[in-house]
């Protein structure tokens, strides 16, 4: 795959606030990439620098092999969808979408055809004469999308595209956007603070934190192999534990220094069993005491205390119910452990040994 | 507790009527009565006297000068107001707050002082006096001085009207246009101006009203040369001081008429901008 966008050693400060610190990444042609991070982590700044709305203090921005640092936003071949859509409030839907085309001095007939095809694409036929104030949030979002696409950009940038839309419409719109972008094959980068959104929509995710890039990878890579402690804690649900070596199956240190014992446990790494029959490898399991249980709609969350640490896991509605005070088996499959600034996955040793005996 | 509730309602209604009564009495005394006096005094000696007073060459001169000064003030302050609003809402720079308060200075300073400032700057005692003399430029006690004083006094109206508007609207739409390749002037003409047009017009109207009625600053720089440096308010004062009450009120009625037209325009603009928002 060809590289379409490249950021090299980007630094950017706003006063004392460091928005970008040595930001490097590439985006391949045709990919849909999500910039994911907490607010203030510098993701929007990256997007705005790509668009030319902000200028990096140092470093190079390359789009399609060309350095664009000194190019005006309009010369970069980008389309930008703003968080609050930024539709021209005094223009109709038609005029909004046509704006970029009128700047290109397109012939009237060609312009009309292009705008009409875009209105069809976003499914807003019959709304051409409406003003933005007369549209719902989802409809405005679509108009903003069509307006950005109208001048045929090679790179689409979307800033928190779903943030201002209510939850139900958001899910539909995500799917719609993913399909539409896929159909058009346009390289796209979007910013979000919602990991569910990033995982669902993006081909690849770039995790930002405090102006730095923590990790870039497919949603599965990010999830299964978090490279930094931040990513491990930020993605998915996580319980931080101070010393994972106290648990059965993790006691042997494998030559590891004793201080690197903090770890992250995810609910899905933990199996909570009512008795020894419910799990395959009871020998690898710890004993714990149920503290509380919560009904979470499709699963039951169980909080259980094991050797002084409070862990949580899930049980299905089909499994026999557990109650506070029950003694249970807790099998920990794996732990993300921190080693300096790196994260490694540690598997339950006893479980693996038993499994290999079976085979 | 239905009784107590009813008593409260009655009390509230009484209060409402008392307040309406006070407002009406005050408005009648302070606004309507004076207007009636102007109209009746102006017409007290019949239509022909009225027409003679307002078509008098000096009155017509005064009218022209007022219009000139008003037009100049509106144009200058619109251009300046747009530039200042753009600067103050789109950029940050050291001294921004200072500039922002400086814009309000003409509101805070007495117009008389404003007039005196221009005399000091361009009059006989000024360092600039010799320069102006050699280039045959007269500013004070002439039309340019009056125009300058009017501009000074009406300086903040347009800027003050559109700065909050531009602040509230943000710069997203302008940025969106930038990403589509629009240049500065295109953005101003097609995005910013349409967004602020009602606020801008409102500012222009207030500026016009104030410019036409300005007395203090203009009075100081005018020198009261009849038919040359008198605006309508100054002309009215001269007529009044000459005990020519009918003529004074006749000319005053023109200003009143203009004020009423402006009031109607103002209401129309408010109604339109509400409708669009």
C-alpha cells in the first residue's frame, strides 16, 4: 500500500501547552484511520495541522508525497468536517454543498449535477432548499460531509464527527459513514475520544496522549497487544493491580525484576466459576469471595475479592447465579504487565502447562 | 390555600397596573408631550411659515452639512468597525484588551472635550497649525472639523454592535470556507458579511441617529458660522437664541421626523434578524 499522509517529527505548542511532541505516523492510501485519545491529548491539533488551519512549530507534513507545510488549506486537496458541522447558516443545503464548487468556477450544469449526486449520496433529496437550522443533527452532519466531499478531496478529515449527535442516530450514522467512505475509497482520518466509535469505524487506530503518539495499529492489535501502559489502561475496561505476581500461575518471575509487578486485568481475562466443575483447569484458579453483582443487561458483572485485590469479571445469564459472600474460583487467563514504559502480556503459567499436558 | 393564592393574584395584577400607569405617565411627560410641543410650536404660525423656515437657505445648508457629516461618520465607522471587530475576534495579540477598551472611549468622554481636543490638534495653538496653513487646509471652524468630531463621537457604535456577534458565531464557518479554497475577501463577502449583516445594519442605524443629533463636540469645532459651519442641531440653537421659536421648532421637526424613520427602520431590522435566527 502507498503512503498517502506522513507526519514527521511534528512539534506544536500553544503558549505553554504542548499539543504535539515529536508526532510521527503514516496513513496509507484508502485507509480510514481514527485518532483516539482523551481530551487535550492533541488529536484535534494533528487534524488541524493536516488541514493547514494550524501550523506546526517544526516538522514536516507530507500529503501524497509533497511537503504541504507552506501550502494554503485550499491547496492541499483535503475535505474537512467540523465538530459542530460549521454549515453556512445563511445558505441552503444546496448552496452549502455547492460552495466549494463555485470557487472552482465549475460550469452551472456540471455543478448542479455534482451537488445533486451528493445530495442523493447523503439521502437528503427534497431538502435542497432547507436551511441548516431546519435540519436535525444527523442531517446536518450529512450535509457537512457532502460539502467536504464536493470539491473531490483526496483526503477527508473529520473532527469528532459524531460527538454532537444523540446516541441512537450516532450508531446508524457511524455505519453509514464507514460504508460511504469505503465505497468512495477516499483516505480518511477522524478524531474521536470514544473508543467504541474508533473500534467500530476505523481500519486503524492511532492513540494519542499528552501530545504524543502512544501506538498505531488495527483495533485488534491495539486491543490485544497494547504497547504502553497508557494504551492498556485506556482501551477496554481495565482494573489496575499493584502486584500480579501474588496470583496463582503468575508467581514465577521469569527472571523479571520484582519492581515491575503492576499490571492491568480486563474483565474478559477473568473467569469466575461457581465451583471446580465449571472450569477446565481448576488447579490454575485462585479462590475468591463475591463482593457484589450487577445486572448489566446482557451480562452479569461480578466483583470478586482475590488476595486483597478487587477484580471484576462477567458471567452470562445462563450460568448459575452468584451472590455476595459466595466462595468462587477465579481463573486469571492473562495480565498486561508494565515494564518501564512497555507493556507485555503474561499468560497464566499453570494453565498453559496443564493444557500442554492434555495435548 | 385557594384564598391566599387569589389574594396574591389580585396583588400582582394591581402591581402590574400601577407599573403600567407609572410608565405611561412618565413616557407622556418626557417623550410624547415634548413631541406634541414641537409639532404645535412648529405649526403655530401656519404651514407657510413652517415651509419658509425649513426651506430657508441657511436651514438647507445646515441640512446638507448634517447629511455630509452623518454619511462620512457612517462610512468611516463602518469600515473601522468591521476592521476592529475582525481584529479583536479573530486574532490575539498583546494589547488586545487595551484596544478593546479604547474603542469605548468616545462613550466615556464628554463630547465637549472631544471637540476641544480637535481645536487643540488643528487650531491656532496647535503645532500642526503652520503646516496646515501652508497647505491651505482648514479643519476647525469648517466642515472637516465637524466631520471629524462627528466621526469621533459615533466611533464605537458599529464595532460594539458586531464584536459580540462575531465572538458568539466563532470562526468555524470561515475555517470551513478556507479548507475549500476560499480566499480572504471571498470569505468576508460570502460568509462573514451575511452572518453579521443585521447586526451591522443595526450599528449603522444607531451611528446615523447619533451622528445627526450630535451637538456638543460639533458645537465646539463649528464656530457657528451661519450657512457654513452649522449643522441642524446648531442651526436650531441659533434660531432659538434669536427668539425665532417657530423656525427653531420647524427645523427641529425635521430631526424628529428623521429620528422616527430611524426608529421604524430599527424595529424592522430587529424583526428581520429575529426571523432569520
